[in-house]
C-alpha cells in the first residue's frame, strides 16, 4: 500500500524559532498534499492544500506567513512553522492524494514549543 | 454547508460483542465516504471506503460499513470486538469533482473495548 512518511516524528523548539516538517510520499507521486492540525482529543483541522509547483491554498483563519508550505516535487511537501509560539504546539499530520479516490496519511509530527 | 456528524463521543463495548460507530453526513451530490482509525500519537489509518456499488463495504481488521443513502448514514460495524480495536475512529466524506474536493472529518468517536 501507499506510504506517507513525516520527519521528524516529534520536535521540541524554543519560542521564536522556526521548525520545518517534511512530508514524503514514498511509493507514489502526489500532485496534491494536505496539512492538518490536530489538538488533543479533537478532530483534524485542514490547514492548507498544496499542489506541486504552485502556491498552497490556505483555509480561512490559517496564517500563511506563519505556516509556510512548499510542495517542491511530486513526493515532497514541507511545512515550516515560523517564529513558533507555545500556542503552535500541536500534532501536525500531512496527507497525500494518490488518485481521485485514495488519500493517505502520514504518522504525524508532535511539535512542542517551549 | 457540508458536514459529517459522529453523534457519540465514546462507545463502550465488551470484548466479543458487536460494535457500531455511527456516522451521518450532509453533503450535496454523491459523496465518497471513508472510515479511518487513529491510535495514540499516530496518524490516521485507512479502514474502508464507499465509492459506489454495494452498500455494504468490507475493510481492514474485520470492519465493515453500510451506506444508507436515504438516511445519509455510513455506520461502522464489527461483529465481534477485540480489545485491540480500542482507538479513535473518524468518519470522513469527500465530494468528488467539487472545486475544493477536500475531505471533511467528523469529530471522532473513541471506541473502548473492555476485556
């Protein structure tokens, strides 16, 4: 089956610094990737949709200058949390769409900002 | 507005008993329906999907779901629950060919199976 990886699986950073999270589709090409945020015991909130070679589309209320998304290739998308603050601490999950039916999810990245 | 509802925050079932996790949706058009499972500190794992055809779909780990168009429901079921089924379950819907074509998730149902 299709596999999506994320790196790192967990990261701790200091307030004010930036952190980059990578999302890779390992055995398929993904023209569209998605970034979600999940708070404890809550559902997934879509942050943005990224298409290879074009700018990401952000959901309402998501700061595009804070959450920078780059979809540089058909197998790699990155999310950079800039000037991180403790309220950015969350579980971030990426997803890659393989075709019109299937969408596969990464294992998630736990971000803790101290 | 398109939405997915999971009316139960938590479902408790004894091991060996059948389980049902409820899901209803409100979307226009003919949606694709999905169930995902999430274990603690992990991403989502795909369980099953309904695209078209037979209303009863079978998925991973012995789970199945029944699509009911008249009731706009897609309940997840399993004939005999295992303790290892304890996890967080998400129902999701996607309307294909819409301008956004995004997956919309329900709020999640925590399934607890007691030995």
